C-alpha cells in the first residue's frame, strides 16, 4: 500500500512539474505569444511609485508634502488639484548623490526602461546590481548606454533600444533577476540633475537557463595604440549581444578599415571570430557612403545602424564624430569560459597603405552571462568621461 501511495505521489509531482514547465511566464514577448495568458505580475516603478507596489502610486499630497525633495517635487504645479495630480513626476539628483531608482525583490525581469535625463549625459552613471552583489553588472554613463556618447540627440530606432524626441531613452533589453535587482543613478556633475523615469518589470518565475544582463563602458582618448579594447576579462558562460561605438576621428579620409575580433575560450594570439572592416561589422559597406550625394548616409534598423553623424560647423564644433550600433539578437556570440573583444583603429595613408589612427573611441559592450562576474575596471574620472 505504501509503495502504491509513494508511486502515486511521484506521478502527481511529475504531472505538476510538467504543467508548471508548460506555463507561460510572461517574458520573451512577441506578436506570436501576445494573446497567451500568464500568472506574471506586471509592476512599474516611477517617481510616483518608488516601490512599484500594487495600489501605491500617485499618493503624494501637494499640501502636506510641499517642500519635500523627491516626495512632492511638483507640489507647486499641482497645488490647485490635490492628491493624484502629477505631484511627483520627476526626481532631482544633487551633485555627488547616488539615487536608487529601483530595488526589487525577485524572481522576475525588467522588460522596459524609459527615462529623460537632463544635463551632461556623460556625468550621469547608471549601475545595475543583481542578487545582493557588491559590484555592478552594468556600469555606464547614461548617454553611451543609450548609444548617445557625444552628448547630442540623435534618433535611434532598433529592437533593443530607441532614442526618441526630445531626449527619450528607451531600453528593451531583458534583465532577469532571481533574488533582487537594484538600479542606481549617480550624478557626478557640479549641477543638479532632473530625471523622469519609468521601469516596467514582471514578477514571475525565471528559468534555470536564464543568464544576467551586463554592460560595460570603455574609452580610448585618444587611442594611442590603434587598437581599442571593447571588453576583456569576461569569465563564465554566456553570450555577447551588442556593441555601441562612438568614433571621433582626428585625421582626414576614411577611418573605418579596422577589424573586430572576438577572442573566446582560451584564444591568445589569434581570435576565433574576425570581421573584415568597421562598417562591415556594423552591417554597412563601402564607407557608409551615399554614392549619389557623396555624403555619409545615416541609417537605423532593428539590428544595426550608423544613426549619428556629427559634421563640423566651421567654428567650435570642429570634429567629425560618428555613432553606430550592432545588436547580436539573431546571432549572439556564445562563449563557454571567457571572452575578449577588440577593434582596430585604421584608416588610409599614401601609397594605398593602412594608417594606424589615434581616434577618440567610446564603446559599450552588452552581454549575458552566469554570475558571479569579474569586477569591472574602474570607471574613468569625470575629465575623461567629458566630451568636448
């Protein structure tokens, strides 16, 4: 009898486990599964609801909370309307202050981040921490993170990110977490920063095969070795999913002959994956040139683009600057143990020879991996982060 009961319990547990595995967890959304029901709980954090808790949004009182920074910042504007009428739609981050934008208990996943930062986009530092880790898995000035390194607006229309008028930054990178996720913004500027933001997430089960999202900033100012390291020191199993690169050229002529290289799983002198040229890697060709207009041709597509070309104005804006992105959404670069990514800085010189350049190069690498991760290199000082 006991054996039969034990067998029944095992059968029921197996059926329940299979049923649970078959349930849609509300992540990985697309048009094909948009109609599917899920037990995932949708929550969203903004200055009107710092915790994202159910039924806790828009509670600031313009009368009682008047004068309280980051509690009722628009109390004056809402003074005739009362509670629930846009009393705290933004936050103010003082110079030297780090503000916790979100602190969420899991399991779950961030599905969308929207924000409109003000001030110098290279002086606002975004950091993301998972599961009580002390070292961030994302550490990047907010401009470069959203493919806007040169502190100037340029529209971007892709699957992973969009940059919309007038300064609306959107991230659709999926950011799973198991125990906890914490997102902060540090203001290293000498002026206060005003920030509107919304972080939308799902509280749901996260599969064992889900890795953690990472992003890291690098700058060569200028690139004295003609070889820029996009990222190195990655240890663990994962896949590389994207590159943003800003290039400020310091010489005439075409600047993008350099090859990208992916050194993975023990590669030393020779990489496993090697590209054929900068514009080739970013899914363009032949200098990004419009042959009819004889000008650089901006483009922005779901997976790749040259979305920003800053042309000299003949006065103070004297340098050509470019911004481009390549998302490996359909073709992630998978690694088992380690990864390093570099790109050469090459143009042309006389006699049909390559010119090792000394460009100003800013990159952000995006990837998923298992935790724990290696500690990132120390972020550069404000003088190095500043674009001028």
